[in-house]
C-alpha cells in the first residue's frame, strides 16, 4: 500500500495530487465553507434539513465534501473543542464519507492546537464515533450522546475532584457569574450556612461577555471570606447553555431539557466524586430557560440521592438582582447603577482601567440578556 493510501472498511481511500480523495475510483473534495458564501450555506442547510437536522447557532468552522460534479455529499463542523453538525447525503451513505469529514476536522483542530475533542451526536450515531476511538461519557436516552477522544478523560477529571472531597455534608453550585453579583453571593452564603462544604463550579467556557479569567477572579475574590467554599474551574464536563448544541433537537424547550439532562448525567459522577448531598440553584420565575432547567433538576437529582435546593432570588427595590440587569446598566452607560447590585470587589474591578475592554465589549453587544 502506498504512503498516500488508507484502508477503510469501505475500500481504499487515496489522496490524489489535488489533495482530494478517491474512494473506489470516485473523486471527492473537502473544502471549507466560507462564512460569506451564501450559496454554499444554502447547500449545507439543505443537506442538514434533508437528514433531519438544522444548522447549529454556534459554529466556528464548517467543511463540505463535494463530488466530481460539485454536489455537496457530506458536511461537518466544529465549535471550540467540539465536533458537531454532521450529515451525509442518504444516497451516498455507507461509502466512508463521514470518516473523511471527521478526519479532516480532527486535522483542522490539531492545526489550531486543539487535541482534546468532544462530540455531541444522536444516540444512534454514537457507535460510529466509538469505532473511531471516541469514548462515550454520558447520554440522554433517545436524544443525544456526548463523547470525547480520550479514554480516561472524564474519569481522570473526577479522580482529581475526589482529592478535594471533605468530610461532612457537602453541596454544589454551578454558576457562570457574568459578572459576579450580590445575587450570586447570596446563593453561596445560603449554601455555606447549611453545609459543611460547598463546591462552587465556575463555568470556564469563554462564551460570555465577561471573559472567564475575569469571572474566575471575581468569584474567587468574592467568596474568599467563606472558608468552607471550594472553587473549581468547570473544565469541559460542565456545559454552558451557550455551547450546548441544538441542531438535532426539535424546539427550545427540548434544547433546555436536553441540556439539563446531559448536565445531570455528567453531574452524577461529579457528585459521587465529591460526596455531594445537595445542589443549590437560583430561582428565576421570569426565565423559561431557568424554569425548565430547575424543573428537570428537581425531578432528576433526588433519583441520584442529591437534594435540589431552589433558592428564591435576592431582591433589591422590589426586583431580583441579576447579572443581566448589571450588564444592561453597563451597556447603557449607567455604571453607577450597578454599585448596589454587586460585591465590593466586582465594583472595584469595573472602576479600574483593566475593566475598560470588558465594558466596551458589553456596550458593543446587541444582546446583553442572553449570556
């Protein structure tokens, strides 16, 4: 076999002098779908729709596999460290086209310095990725499977958490803190008063208007006086709503419920590693997202032996304190208005020159609520 050949179960895959591929004599080309190429995006959307899915809102790279007549036969995408949005024309399924697309995306990620990869896919497609060396971490039956390309990645993460386990009653909180407010502080204080240890996870995905290094600093400084609170960076195993995929779920309610169920499937192992007996969440009556999420947690966590404690939001002047209110004030240039809503360290940050890029990002955003 030549150096430019690769044995696949579907035949010999040869890379030709045009950096294209030939499968059993048929020449295919893989190309990036450029952001401004509306004609190509229409083809991608048509193929995705044909195969029963829709384009995800969060993509940073998309490729298409084209035949000799430049018909789009397969597509796949990435976002951050995830692979997503795969489809193969049903007329050419079984020819190894998905292998080519996945291999292309893996090579592309390696060029970007991203080697730890994750896949969200339909449950019925999970076997394909397992056969390519991915390991399933969690699944929501009948909906989705979550896999990674490291055999012991999630187990190692949980083992590292277990080293920070403490005796006594432990609780957990997961927050984005975009930015850290007195509402967040109130939730942590409540949990800290009712438990021996609180494990506070800060979402480390950088998909927020306030970047993760700032959010991490504001949270850790803002709870430093609460000696029974242990802060953790969430890593890739606690997934934010900003990066949870929606392309194979029917509607917004299904997306929210699917995210919550996947989160809990992962959290079961995280909770076991830390001996967590309760998870604290903030109530937000006006938010459909939080309402469905909290409902799913209230139903599922007790089945795992973990209490779900929904804490009413801290109020000021008859309204709930929220990070979206803080961002709105910053967006509108009313920086002084955030002072009664945030801890002293958050206020000090937004008064410093270091905050100027963050303030400018928030002011330039078209939507400061849904972050």
